[in-house]
C-alpha cells in the first residue's frame, strides 16, 4: 500500500471521508441542464476570498488616521514590494464583487429561483447585496483622498434630509457634523471587522439554505418545482442529474478562470478605470473638487436624489424600490418560472434593468 492510500484509509476510518465524498462530491447531483449562471456563486466566493486576503495584507501597512492614511496608501503603492498590485486587486475586486453580485441576482430573477420555497435564499442574498454596498462605501473613505473624502461627504449628506431626526442620523453616521477623524475611525471598524464578519455569516446562511432546499432546476425544465404547493418541507432532488464532482466542478473552475482573466486584464491594463484623478491627492476639506461623483454602483442613487426637489422624497423612492426588490418572492407568487412564458414579468424586469443603467449613465454625465 502506497503512503497516500494508507493516509487516506487511516483518516477515512476516523471521520468517514468516503461518506463525505459521496454526500458532497460524487453523490451530490445537480440538474442535468444546469448552465453557466449557476457558477456566479462560486465566482463571488473567489472574489470575497481575494478581498479578505488582500485586505489583510493592506492592513499590515495601512494607518487609520487622517494624518497618516493617505501617506500609508502612497507608501503601499510606491515602496512596498508588490504593494501596488495588492492595493489595485483590492480596489478592482470591490467593483467586481458588486458587478457579479448584481449579475447573480439578475440571473436568479430571470430563472425564477427566488420563488417558493426559496424565499429565505433570496432574502439572505438581498442582505448580502446591502452589506456589500456598505463595505464598499466604508472602504471608499479609508485612503483619505480628495475623491474618498468628498464622495463620502456627498453619500452621507442624504441622511440629513430626513425630517426631524436627519441631523442626529447624520451626526451619528459621521461621528460629528462633518466628515473627519471620527468618521474615518467608524468606517475603518465597520470595513475591517463588522461588515466582513456579517458578510461571512450571511454567506454561511446562504449556503446552508442552498443545501437544505437543493439546487433549483433551470426553468426550461418543467419539473415539480414549478408546482410546489407548500404542503411540507421537500428537498429538491435530481436523481437523473450530474454529479458535482467532477462534472460541475470543472464548469466552476472554467468560469473562475475566465473571471480571473477578465480581472487581471483590468488590473494590468486599465487599472485607472476605478481611480479618477482626485484619488491621487490627499483630502482637503477646504477645496471642493469641481465634479465629484460616487462609484458607478451608487450613481443611480445619486441621480435619484438629484431628480427630486427634496432629497427625502428621493430616499423614499429608493426605499420603496429596495423594499419591492426584497419582497419579490412574496409578490410574484405565480408558480411558472420560465420568463419567456411571462411577457409582463419580462417587460417589468427589463424596464427595471434599463432604468438602473439609464440612471447610472445620467448620473455619470450630469
């Protein structure tokens, strides 16, 4: 018996490796017509892992104070070996996390995978979306550049428009009336401790729910999930499906490799796409840039606030939109999932996507 077989058998007799392999790898069956959109989740796990790793490496040299934050970022970019690569990967990765999370949620909407009995799956994913927005917003301030300072000032100012309690909310968020050292301290703690822990916890809940409900069948398959009556708990099995290992694992690896090519193409060839000119100057509270805008994923929110004469009305509109999105599984209770057979649903979804993109473009050029 060779050493590898001996070690494997020794471990198997103690923790049952063969049982685990059969349960979660070779014996874990997925729908036979599963498609590339189901790999978005594994790509997001890869992105989150890279963000955690690069974030830890940045923390070795980053100094969270208004006197040293920008200097420490400059030191990382110019003097730390491969510091520029780590920081660029972290900045680009934040944008990729938002982009692929939006793609993942849109694909779930089109495939109807949010429908009963997967309401909790959708709600946990919606919570992850909001936490990712939060971690991107808090991380945006940490370089303490002109861009981060004034973008945070603009992003947080909307809270002050809430009647009666707006000033208190704004002061609580900023730690003072203006963006300053308390804001940086609060955002730092949220960015490196609170939100990563929350995201990791929600990912665990999301994966647990996926295991309990089973992987949803693509809507082109007219299976029993289309007619789930909610009479009792039922795990969606796929007795004629393909095993996770090696079939779908190979597809996941291919999707992750394609993403890595796309990611590193941005990092090495167009890294400044996410670094406007204002990102290379230290924060100056006494010099307001001419045209300061938030990141692309906050541009629709930014533009909505500008459309309405009162910012509070804009916040209400956004709140209604987000509430509708969160409650989608409870609103769309029609059992059919194939969007090609639901013209009204398809029209509403496409209008929502085009509205989001249109507001983004409008916010960029306005």
